[in-house]
C-alpha cells in the first residue's frame, strides 16, 4: 500500500496550505465524499478517488515554488484526472 507524503483535508469552499514540502516530483491524489471521519482520515459515504494525470515538480532554490490546485472545474483549467480504485489511494 502506498503511503502519502503530505495529506490535507479541505472542506467545500475552504483553502489549505502545505508547508515543508521537500524538493521532488509528486503525484497528486484527491478524494471526494461526505461524512469525513477524522480518526480514519477519510470519507465514509459517497467516496470518489482520482489522481491528476500530470505530476507536480516542486523545487526550491533561487526562487520559491508554489502550486495552486483547484478542486473544481474551471473555464481556464488544464488539469486532467483519472479515477483510481480505493485500494490504490495512498494512505495518510
């Protein structure tokens, strides 16, 4: 089973920041659902799991790197995702 490097929960309409990201290339997985279980760190109802098709390269050095990921379709959006099975989703 894959282990998540960073994991964050953001409720609908909220924003979340992650600090302390080490240089590297990352795969981004997203889960959607309802009835968030804090202890299990996952949804218990209406669960959907997906992965961004492209990776995110994060490099510090001469300038700071930051990424904004919007979890809703946007008119000028360019990120494609693929559905994944729950057992392929990295665990926190």
